C-alpha cells in the first residue's frame, strides 16, 4: 500500500469520505488511489477556491469535515480566501496540500514555495508529512485538530514521494481521535453563570447575542426560551455559519452589517450576554467612528466562547433561571404574496419567501441586494441560512456546492450577487457535473453596490467619476445567463417580477442545478 | 493631502502610473484619490489574480513596475498564484494590500488576518505603513526593492487610517531610488569569465542556457553570436519571462518541459554556461528519476545570475572570445501555409504561424496543445513570447491584459487552454472594458490533458476510471464562446482548420479583444 492509499483509507475509516479537489502533477498518486479506495467521494473543482469553500459548506451542513486536495503553494493561495471564511465559521476542514517530493525541494523548481507559511494564516494545525509510514498517524492528528472543538482548518502538506512510496499503514479507529469524536469543550464557571443569570433577572435592558453552535438545535431553542422568559432581546451575530430559522423555529434577528444600525439594535442595552460569539465590532473602521459596538456602560458577559460546550452552558443557564426550552417562542408560518411589476431586489426576495421549500438551505451572499431576504423568508418553511462568515466574497457559490453534497436531498438556494459571484463562478460547473440541487438566484445590478455605499461612508470627499468607475460592473455588462449556459447549466434571465417568480418556481422544483438571473436596479 | 493622495502622487512621480486593482472598503480612500491624481491609470479586475498577473505582464513588456491594489488578506490570497509567477519572472511589482485601520486591528474583525505572513512568500520586501507622513518614503523604498535588480514583488501593506489621514507629503524625485533607476548588478569575476571562455573554446560539447535579461535585445544578439562563433548549442530556459524571437532575430530553442526530452537536448554536453538562469531541474519529481537535469560529468559555469549585470557579462565574454554581436545568426522569414481539414492543436498553431502580425506579443499558456506553437511561429515576423514562469496556471490571460497595457499599439495573442483559462477567466471582462487588442486563442480539448500525461508519467499503476474522471473537463462540456460573450467580448467557435484560420484572421485584424475557441481532440 502506498502513502496515498493509506491516507485515503485512514480518512474514510474516520468518516472523512468526501474530498473537494483541484489536483496537479504532485497529487497524481492521490488521484490514482481513488480507484483503490472507492468509498472516497471525490469532487472536481476548476479552481481551488471552489474546493475550499465547498469543504466549508459541507462541514456546516454535515457536521463533519471534508478533505480538500490542492496543488502546491499557488493552489493553496487560490484556496486561501475561502479557508479564511471556513476559519471564521469554525468549520472543520482537512486541508491537504500536495508538495514536491522531499528530494526535489532543494532544487527550487518553478513551483517551489513556502507552503507552511501561507497555510499558517488560516490553520490551527500545519504539518508536512516526511514519512510514508507515519502518514496515517499524521492524518489522525490533523483530523483531531480539525474537529476541535472548535472546528478549524488543519493543513496536511503531502510531499509527492511520501504519497507515492510503498510502506503505508492504516491506523485503526483507536487512533488518537477515534471516529470523529472531538474533545469536550469547557463549561462556564459558576460565577459566570451567576452573573449572566443576575443580569438577565436584573430588570435592566439586556440582550443575548448568539453565534456558532447556539444558532441551531436544542441550544437555539433553549436560549430563545431564556430570552423570552426574561424579556431579553435575542440577536444573532451578523454572519452566523448556520442559522436555523423559518416557521416553527425561534425567530432571531441578526445584528446589522452597518454599525449605524447595530447602534440602534443595541441602544440602551446594559447587559450583553455572548453565547458562542465574540463581542460585536464594526466590520470595517471608519474615520471618527468607534470600532467597538458595545454601548457605553454596557457589561459584557461571556457565557460561552467558540470551542466551549455551548449546549451545556445554555442548559445550565436555563436551569438556573428555571426556564424550559419548550417555552421558546415560535415563528408563525407566513409567506409573502407573489410579487408583481418591475423586478427589484425586494421583489426577488419576496418571491424567494413565497417559494422557498421546506428544509431548504440558503447560502447567502446577496450583499446589498439580499438585504430584504431575511425578512421575506422569516415565516417560510423551516430552513437553514449560511452566511459570509469571514467577509471574503466569493464564498456563496462554493458553500452551496458543499452544502448540497453535505445534505443530500435538500434544495440549496445560492443567493448571489454579480460582484461576488465572479470570484468563484467555476462553482457552477461542479454543480452541473455533480447534478446538485442548487438554484442560484443571481442578483445583477451591474455594480459593486456595497462599495458605492462604502465609498460614501468612509468619508471620502465627493467621490469623482474615476472612483465611481472602479465600482461599476456595467461596462461591458455581464450576462450571467450566458455564463451559466457556457458552464453547462440550465439558466434563465428575468426582467419582471412575474418572470422571475415563474423561473424561480421552475428552478426550485426541477431536479439539478440552474441559474435564474434577476436584472435589478442598484439600491444605492 | 491625505495618505492615499500622497502615495499615488509618489508612485506617479516615479513612473508607476498604472494600477491593477480589485478594491474593497478598506481601499476606498485610495480609490477616491484617483480623481485627485488623474495621471494614475487604474484598471479594474473582477478577481485579484487578474490584477497581479496583469502587473506581471505589464512589467515584462514596459520594463517598469505597475502597482496593484488588493483587499486585505483574502484579496492577497486570491492574487498569490500570479505573484508567485511574477516572482519567478523577476518582474518588478509594487503590490499594495489594503488593511484595516491600525486602530481596528485589536478587535479581530471578520476580515482580519496576518497579511505580512502571506505576503512574505512571494515578496522580497514586506512593510506595513504605520504613519501617513512616512507613506511616501515607504513607497520609495518599496519601489527600490521592486526594481532591484533583479526585479521582484515588493508588498506595501496600507492600513485604512494611514490612507485616509491628512498629513501626507510627497518626497521628490531625489528619494532613495530616483526615477526608477535600479542599482547596477554585479559583473562576473575574471576567473568565471576565463573559465566560461575556455569551456567554449575547448572543443568539447558545450551549451549555453539563457534566461531573463539574456533573452532580449543586445544581450541576446551577443550571446547568440558567441554560440555561433564557438559552435555551441544555444538554449533558453523552459519558461522565459520574455523571449524575443521571429524572423531576423537569433533563433533559440527552449529547454523542453519534459525531462525525457531535456535529457536529449543536453545529451553529451560537457560544459553548460548559464546566463541569467538557474541550473536546469525537472519541473516535478518522478519516482526513480533524477531531478537534476545536468548530465553526468558536465561542468556548470555561472556567467550571470538573476540580478547580475547580464549585459556587461555577455559583452565581456564576447570581448574575450573576440566575437562581434553583429555576427549573430538570424532566423529566416518563413510562415506555414494556411491549414486545412479537421481542426487539431497542430492546425491551430500552424494558422497562428501563418497569421501572426509583426510586433505581436504571445502570452503562452497553451500547455500540451500549444506544443507546436514555437515551431510554427519560428519564422513569423518578429514578436515576443511570454511564458508561464512559475508554473502556476491561470497566468496567461492576466499577463495578456498587462502586456497589452504595457505595450500599447501591439497585438497580443493569448494562447490559452481550457483547463488553465478557467482559473482567471475574469480577465476577459477587463480586456473588453479597456478595449485591449488581445486575441485569445482558446484550445478546448475538454480535459486537463497535461495531467493525463502526468498521471501516466508519475508511475501510478494503471489509472482507473475514477482517477481519469478527475482530469476530465468534458462533463458537462464547457462552451467558451458563451463564456466570452457573457463577459462582453466578441467570440467565435471553430471546428475546422479553415473556420479557425478565417476567424483568427478576423480577430487579429479587428481592433479590440475577441476570443476564438478551437474545438480540438486531446493530444493525449
């Protein structure tokens, strides 16, 4: 058995049975080994950012890591932005980067570069395997690091000769981690619990801000019940990795992207209880505006940090407050009417709210144009909402790929905007190749609209035409229907609300992927 | 004057008047300043890899650096692969990466990451500017580092508040570098010169291997004259950054990509004289094959290394050998007939050889299908040939963008393959937006053909269908004509040699960009 075979067998034995890849020559033995270990589902991407973003989306929905396979330092570079997003999502990823053979390094061949240095930026664990016999053990340590908690990117650097050499062994399930059981996170100290409970009982205005594990399942129900019982405002972080929402689920308002609105959401709050999230800060800094969004005089209580045992922390707080999770408020079912008239961002979101099927997964990178989507879908059948955790655009389509593979049988909607779609458009080809049930809603306003807003917000004095021109995607205008068709997908283009609703309805009920391009005016 | 204005003025004052950008919020003051300093030509890219590759192509043709403008760590990540190629090309690049405001760093906001660590991998110089008043001086130091020699990537990290704050000053042309005059490189010691001269006079089989500065202008003429006068084989490195060739220029054979062929090219060579290139090594390692391609018993003479004064070294050797550069052999003009019949990779290259206009620039990322291109164009009118210096695919189209802007008035041909085009396809939109005279020849064989070859070459035992499937781009098949049209370009698709020749002829003589997709069988 060679190293590649041993590595893939080890991964599969421990539940990592999906690999998103864009391989090159140094990864050819890994690729060849796919015929020996057929339990590994390998998914080809045309660009590394698709592979890494898909691994993130997969982990968010499957709750376990996928592997990636990237080609040397440049391949890692191409995958870096979505590994950044995965890091911010606390998604477990086993990130495998092929390298030159160990014997080849000293020649500084054309593709040689310092992979470890680049990987360190996004990884909690970086290791270059130097020996075929140890590869299986290396994989188990990487897997343990990836699983956490919290989940993280663990990078294995795999020299070609370590991969191709004979002498591979497969460690059994009794390796360092066992089959995908992470360590147990910390539970809060009693005084933290007491302080949080006292704050929520104090009668002073309070808010609970949730993220991570607190946005799904029993933890969400429990924290929502606590908020309701204590009259506390419940908020989610701006971009949670996965938020369960819709009819029958606790309604949760997300913190706004714009600090001006966040200030309104947190106005008068004297106690802020954080559950698996960080204290709120503005996305960017602006001249003469604070970065820290906690109101003056507000006390911050950190009930659980990423990696803690969030479920236990929330239950302990509920017990202390004598709150039962079954008392959580539930969102009533309510879907908007089909929109009519000219197509706008609002009409697109309204149609989405009207048609979103049960158990859908929304990968949200709608940016400015998607602003109305959470409101329009609040009472839609229960669904999951996946956000741009790290702020690096080009995540939405890859995450949709991974979510569809990680949660088969569920409809995925990629709510996508023209500016962000163009970073990782190659995702569409993988959707077609794998026959994924992903419907892309492409909001085309012919601009980097968010930047037009930011250009004003940063206080730049009266931006001139040359600046505005750098944010304009309309010359030449981009035809996403043609781009989708060119990459092998069925696609349609809508210019009225009625057209859009009809095309979206067809796309959502037809198996396989398709794209509906919505031509809309910019909001800004 | 704010920092951004001072920075742009400083760059423009020192000849850096082109900036390839994909900005975000933290770069909005730089963008706003474009209306204050209108001498800076700003070129928008939809993806950072387009911007960095364009800066590389620009430098190769203009002989001076362009600037880039990238958005934080993820933007740098997206640009990293082509910065790797630029590094290998010794192209000078002033790589500007926007960052959060210095006051914002400690909050670890969503887009925060360690930019310096990532930049270090591709840069000879990395510096985070901490003060508005020092920004101009920082730019001059970065520029000096970029210009070298040898040219290199110099990364300036520009925090948003350093950019937006008032107090910027512009240092005059008497700054550390003056207007783009690099330091002078070293000349060879006399004993190195003597040894090289003795080797070439020895009567033993010798070869001269050139790269970098030795591939253009007077240095090329001189070294070709030396080779001819001493009966020495003249070879260029596999992927030179810029090779001047065609009718009336010295003919130079390039070292093969495949080590098996390189071995034939170097067979029997007892003396290898290196001029601005490294000793030849195989691109990748293969089981049981040597990485070092220098034949046993061959002595290597390093006449000039990257960064040395290559012109002086070559002239000194010519003087010692009493060779006049005017005696360099010259390629006779000869163009192939127009191809007929079924369209193949060979027919495409033949048509290119027949139609390539004078002073054309070929950005070559044709990979396997482009194999016949150097032969078919050897006797075409004089032109420049730009190669995949670092081996990171996704370079060809961005380099074509930069070459067209760096050498206005010349026709650029991007010889591109389906697999590699898909990494940085967004380049086409920038070509359309800027109205660049770039003709893309897209060789579509529906596969990663080079990897099918490599899968066999690495000695993987009888690759199976699951492995082959990872190299197959045909399911679904990709329609590049639609992709080009969707991005705003005129495009055509050819399936016979006659069709292709006609479309290529039209594309080469029509102002502005267009794409000719050639549907060909895979060579492999």
